[in-house]
């Protein structure tokens, strides 16, 4: 289908999506508890007369059945993550978080708005296209991997004979390192794999003036943290990427008493799960040996997190071509002065962050895309910070990219 058949609906959809984004931003909810978020999204989808299923308590999937009668028509999916973070927002705006201590600090409100805006545009032309589209609104990306739970509930594959097996999936994510009006594409590896861990160090309490009468769990924990950094710097090839992060330490009761208990929570990241497992093995061994040497005991728990997120190169090239076609249309129609072309940034390096979108593209071909969200004249905080903010013009860019990409499959 020619772009001019859907382009006429883009501005209205973008305006509506921005309003919904602000509504979602006011009420961030953490993973698995996105109840009001799910209600808002479900209401929008039902207004579009889409078939909506709640396959998890806060996980939704809606299906656009196009007018095409071709029995071989494809089903394409697009996913948005829904959860906010336990962060106090410091940005003051008319739509700042109304829930103190919680914030959409990772841009998932933008991701949801882009998918909803895409649904609005495609709904206007559903009788003209020959592609069915699934809109996946997934909870709990930040903590327990809602993607895996959605897949287990059948969000991608159908076992009831309705021919709704998904063939391709796209994911979008706001990226403050890129300017609004642009998208970031990455061939191959995008994000790392991970293993989370908890280490409990057990010592023996004593008065601080009599350290020889006890066993200092804090000192032992400090040695473990220091030694862990040597694993990465001295045992991992400098040509590979991996890290061990201790993000939370809890221990001790008073300043003049040796602590008998310390808990360390952290995460191992690696460019692949094999590196993560190697770092885990060494951390586990070194921690046990330090505990023995310093007269403490230790209990360790490890849980494999998300796999590495690796894009399908063909789908990335597909998005590049779809955006080029959109830009060519704007130029041919003389619309560049009123509507900016989409800048494409090809990202060269993978990151050490993680995203459970990796589970989807382990199952079917797909591409995870970045939507530039920074302002041209204002510096803001990065993802997962209290000063994270987005230039909302990125939402229109995201919708145009997604509609183009879906219709060109």
C-alpha cells in the first residue's frame, strides 16, 4: 500500500498518543502491578474495536484482523513494555508522576504510546491491508521477565487452529542518547545476558572495642566485593565484555558493633550467557574461599536472567528500507518542510543493559529498535534516573517507523 493512504492519519494518531502517554506517565506502576495502566490501555484498544485478551493479570494482547482474504496473510506483532520504576521523579511538568516514589524513568510510557498510536493508524486502513497485527502490552520487563510469561501463555503461537501464529515481531524503546526525530538500529547483538545474585555473609557479633571476640561480616563482605572486580579485570579477556555489579548492601546494627550479617545483592552481565556463567563460577568460588579465610560462612543464590538480545539482521535491514521509503515519500510530496524526515543512526556497539524482548526473538524473527527521545536544546537525565525526560515528538517518529515497517513486511 502507498504511504499516502495512511500518512493522512499520522498526525491525529500522534496527538492522541501523546495525550495517552501523559496519562500513563502520571500513574506509573511497578512490574506485575500495572493494573490501572492495563485498564487505560484496554479501554483505548476496545474503542478501536480490537479483540483484546488479558492473558496475564496485567498483560494484554489485542488483534487487528485486516480486511485481506488471502489465506496466506501474515501476522505481525509489536510489543510495548508497561512497568515503571521505584524512583522519585524530579522533573516538574503538568503530567509529572502523581505517585510519590514511582516514575516512568525508563520510557515505557513512550513505548506504550507508540504502539497505541500505531494501532490507531492501522485501524483506519484495516480494510485495505492484508496483514493481521498483534499489539502486545507486556508487564514486568524490569524485574521478572514478563516476556517469558507472555510467551508461555501463547501470545506468539496459537494452538486452537485460528492461524494466528506470529511470524515477525518488533520492539521499540526510547533512547535519550539519540535526538527526537531519529531511530537507532543495531545489527546483531543489542543487549547483554545476565545472572542476578544474592550473597548472605554470616559472622559473629561483638563489641567494636573487642573485634577479636567476634567475626566481622562487613569486613568479609568488603573483601568479596573488592575481589569480585579482579575477576573481570584479570580473568576475563579484554576483548570480551562482562561485569559484576553489587547494587545493594545491607548489614550492621550500630556503628560500634561488629556486624554478624551482611546481605549483598547484585547482577552479573556478559555479552553472552557463557561469559555470565564463567563469572558466576569464579565469584562463587572466590566468595566461599574468602568466607573461610576470614572465619565467616556464606550462603549464595544465583538466578539466570535474560538472554542476550540479538536482532535478526534481515529484519533490521527491512526497517531501514521501510524508513527510507517513508523519507522518500516526504521528499516526493514536498512535505519535508512541514514534517521532518526520520534520521537513521546505525549503532555500532552493544550495551551491557538487558531487555526481556530477547525471549521473543529467540522464538521468531524480529528487530528491537531505539527511538531517539532527547531535546535539541536541553540536557536531561538518562534512563533509570530521576531527571529522565523525553521530547514527545519522538512518539510520532516511532509511529511512522512502526507503521512503515509493518506494512512493508
